[in-house]
C-alpha cells in the first residue's frame, strides 16, 4: 500500500536524520529563507550559516530563487531599516504623552505637592528609560544593512552558493509552465495557487532576455527542483522554506491549526518525475534544529532557533492581519501590543477595563493609562499616587529590546 500512496507518507525522524548524514541528499533553499536573514540578529544569522557550511557540498539554489532574491533584496533591506524609523515615532509619541498639556493643567504642584513630586519622578524615569532605549536602537540600527551600504549578508550567500545555482529555463519552458500553471491554479493543484490573488495583477518582468510572470514563481521553482532531482547522484531532497501556506503544506484544524507535512500531491509528483526516495520540507526553524542535533553542532544557540521560529510566526500573523484588512504597522519584535499590558489590565476595576480597546497601539496604551490615572485622581487620591509610582514598571513592559531577543528592554542590552 505504501508504494501506491507514497506521497502520503512522511519520513520518520530517523529517516530524516539518515538523509542529513547521506552524501546523496540535496538541500534546496527557498527565496524567503534568504530574505528572512535580514530580519535576524547577527548571532542567528551566524548560526544559520554554520549549519549551511557543514553541508556545503550538498546545497543548491534553483535559478528562480536566486533571481527572486536579487530582485527583492533591496526592498527587504529598506523595510527592515524602516522599522527603526517606526520605533522613533513610537518613542516620540510616548514623550508627547508624558508632556501632555492636559496633565500639566491639573496644577498638581499647587494642589498636591507630594503627588506632583511623584509625577515628576515618574516622568524623569520614563525619560531616562527612553534615552537608554534610543541608544540601544541606534546600536542595532548601525548593524542593519542599508540600501547603499556593503551587504555582508549577500556577500556570505554569494560565497556559499558559488557555482551552486541552477540554470534558467528557456522561454519555451517558461511559457509551458505558465500555461500549466493556469490549469493547476484553477484546480488548486500545488504549489503556488495561494499566490494567485496577491500576484495575478503583478506586471511581467524580463531578465537576460527571458520573460517571467510573478504569479507562477513558486511553480517555476518547483519545476526546477524536480529537474535537479533527476540527477542520478541525488536520492533525497530537503527543501528549506518558510512558506507554510496550504499550497505547500497540509494543515489540519485540531485544537488549533497544526501543520502535518508536505502536500501529498507534491511528494507524488517529484517521486514520479525523478528517482529520489525521499522529499521533505523544513522551515528554517526545523533546519536549524535538525542541524544542531544531527550534525552535533552544540555551538548553535537555542535562542537562534527560537528567533527563527518567532520570525515565521510573526510573518504568519502579519499575513493573517493583512488578510483581515487590519492594521499592523510595526514588526512584532518591536511592537508591544495588548498581551504585554494584560497583567496590568486584569487588575483594573471593571469600569476601567471597559474603556480599553482591542488591538491597542503603544501610544494609545500610554494615553489610556494617563486617562485612567487622571480619572482615578478624583476617585481615590491614595490609589492614584500608588499607581503613578507603579507606572514606571508598566513603561518597562511597553518596550521590547530592539536586538530582537524578544526580552523586555529592562532585562536586556543594558
């Protein structure tokens, strides 16, 4: 039965380990894996490259992956750099709130001198924290590639994949793929059909005399992988990609969405078209975890693996929010959202909780805290004084360290 339905059978962990250690296994990397490197901290990138270097004799890029990487690289660099501009806007919004004229109009110095002194202390501590935060942001900003600076990430990729990139298809073959792709996408045959909505209006582009339709990018990559897999020296293929949409991966909603593995249609197709015995899809997280374990690379940090996982989850969440027509302006690594405020909120009286909104942005959260404190001023003077002092720790909870560790700034890089 397994021979007839081999596409439905995923390799066991032992079989995957054996593939890692087999000289006839080909490691193929997707465009998104290379572009996501720009969102990682330096340590995570170095750990990723350590693993690639360990299997460097068996790595390969489809030509279309290389082309997509080169075409999209500068936009990714620009967007990652832009995060620091967004951070500065958030910091300025906090400064604006703590210097709010409405608060100053309370004339606490004349009315309640002790409370005024507590408020001044709060403002001073917040300003000190923001100053230290700015210094940390500047440090990480200086390490981030700029569109006109030397790109050390690309330089490393160039070194690793020198002479390890496939050839482009001829125009006739590309036209055949486009024709086949229309039928496949209409019938939801993987891969690539999930890109139809986003890319079907994208303009064609030409490079080296060949014309490409962006919507069929995944299908072109897939066809190039299959072509490479026909090499008699290849018995297994491990495709590393952070694209875990349904046109690559089979997912099941069982107490939450669970990714089961590669779509059976893809395994069946590559087994039918080549002589390989194993095809597996790994995310960057899986690749790094497997590499650390199977290649016994103890120097690969667990924090790097966790960051790669967080990056994929963040991008999935951003995609979901985008699909829901919601607003998500800042990378979650730097965006202190509602969850960071929950511990504080759950202790508020119910009437105050009702004032809060879902998907609260940072500047709105700061403003809301001041509004709540101003309201409580007249309801309970002593409670207000205690909470004003507590708000210094609340401000610490607002700010995540820009190094990408996911830790609060107060516990990191200080």
